[in-house]
């Protein structure tokens, strides 16, 4: 197969279309929809690993389509009524199959590679300075899945040359990926089927933790399975006898069997913490993860300033360090708080875009009344927690009036909450200084106990618990 013949095949066949669909469809999803993939530290252009994971996430949609488009391509010979004529030519069957299979593989790989390139440029131009190589296997397996799916579709259509073969394959693979689709309800994603079966789908769950990545056993197991699928597709594409078509099923069965031996049985062994990314980098008492090393220059002076304010307010009970929370937490779960540490989560609304004085205020509020539960784009979180923290930090910094840490919001719940916060602030300021301090310490005690804390100001004396 020389370059001239390959160019002709690409120019005069439907081979380029699977790659076009993957590239154009993915870019349309990412850039035309303001989705969760633009939010937080696990956004698709925030980190290298999350970029690779988001492109893998879209395989839930593109993989079945690529299989179906490969099947359409595989029907070409039967539609043109040339199948019997080609069998009589002296060119070996595998040589005839190599041209369309190679053209499709090249087109799909080019389309997916350009998608990765677009994401990589944006990550490189972003704020991250952490550049691991662990994202490469994630993307390479995705490319292999697309190539294997397209060639498998071509082979099945060559073996079963019927107009219903492409839609049947699309529906079958779409049903499979939907059934095996990941859920992110717990600490790590899981599926409806046993974990080993669930991992046969190349699609992954939408990334929510930038520190989570796929383990090496997942990469190896999925590679074995997809290589078997690719080999079966090419064997079906090359087969000219019924016996050869039956034998062509062997590679995919062998690949699946080997994959099931390698793939982990426990979801916790599938999605693992990237220990290098989670390692802490410190400037004095202020530490961030290596993945967010670029934020340390801004956080360090503001962290020291916040610790100084907290020492003046709390004395010996004040926290001694500021640290980014590098422990994964399940959605809706409580955060493990430590009175000696001001925990920072850059996914939280308080810290996502905070700089300068706003960052100092956020750190002081987190040291005084830390939020036990998430307040971010994924988990939601009402304005009552922000209102409570705003009262505490406004008191700590001697503000003449209540200064919200974030925008108040215009919905009915937010309007009511901030009206109650203003009333609580006025009530607090009317108290003697000693009682003001007691009430703030009560807020702090409730925060560390993860109490519901319905009243914005607890009864006097609760700060001594």
C-alpha cells in the first residue's frame, strides 16, 4: 500500500468521515455547550490528565458511531457488486483489506489526535505547571478503541453484507456502552456490571477529581481486549471462506479472556490517586499539591496573613498551616476537618477564582468556620454556609458592615438567606465584645462538629464546648 493509493482511498471513500465526526463532534460539545467540563480543577483544559479523561468520556457517544460508520464503509464492495470479482484477483485478501482498514485507522487517529492537540495547547497555555506523562496511556487506549471499533464494524459488514448491519451495530454498541456507563456516586466511579465487565467499555466517567487517574492494570487489560477486537475485525475483513470467518472470532474471545484476567475487580483499584500530582509542595506553612504548584505564589503570602489574623483571634487554638486538601471525597460526603489546618479546595466557590484580599478573606473564613460539605458546581451548596462564613470573617476583620464573600444571588432562597444574615449581623454587632466572641466561637464549634447549624448565630456560651 503506497502513499498515492492511500491518498486516493482517503479522497474517494467515506474513510475520513469517522475522524471528522470525532473531531468536529467533540469540539462542538466542548465549545458550544457551557458544561461541567469547563468548571473546576478537573476541567478539560485545567490539567493534562483531566483533558485526557474528558476526551475518553466522549467515547460513550462516538465509539458506537465510529463502529457504525466503519460498517457503512465495509459494505462498499457488496453495494457495488464487486465482491466476487475481487475474490478472483491474484492479490491476497489481507492485502486488499489493508487499504480500507489503513485509511480508516489513519483518519480516525488523525481526528482524535487533532482533538488532543486542541486540548493540549489550551492546557499548556493555562495556569498549570504540572506536566506528567500518565495522560498518554489514557489517550492512546482511546485512539486504539476508535481504530478497533471502526475496523470491527468494517469486518462485520463484510461478513454480513446487509443494509441493516450498520444501524444494528450502532444500536448494539450504544446499548453496551450505556449499560456499562460509569456512575460517580461514590468515591470512585463504578458501573452497573461487575467491575471487570464494566471496564471493557473504553468510555470513562466524567472526571470530578483532578487527582484520580486510571491504573496501569486498566490500561493493560483494555489494550488486550481492544487488540483482540481489532484483530477480529481485520480477520473478518480479510476472510473469504466461512471457515475463516468462524476462526476470526478467536482473537476477540482471547483478548476478552486475557483482559478479564488483568482488569481489577475492585473499582478502587481502577481509579487511583496520582501520588505524584497529590504530593504537597510547601512555602513555609502553606502547601499545595504539585498539580496546583502554580497557585502557591499567590496563596503563600495570603495564607501567612490569614494565619496571623487567626492567631490574634484564637490564640493557641488557631491553625498553624494552610494546606490544599489532597484527599479524594465522594460527592455529598463530609470533609475531614482538622482544627490545626486551614484546608483549601480550589473547586470550592470561595477559592476557585479568589485572589488578593478576597483570597485572604476566604482563608480567614475557612479557618474560623470551615465548610464541612462541598459548595461547588458539582455538589451545589446553598448560600447559608457562605452567609455564615461572611459573618465570621467580617467580624474577624472588623468590617463596619457585613461583606459577602461571594455574590449574593438573586433567587428567592438567596434573598431570604442574606436578609437573615443581615439581621444576624446587626444582632451580633449590638452585643458586648465578649459575647460577640462567644457567638463566633460557637459558630466555629458547630462547623467542626459538622452540625446542621440552622441558626446563623448559636446561643451564647456554645463556643466553650
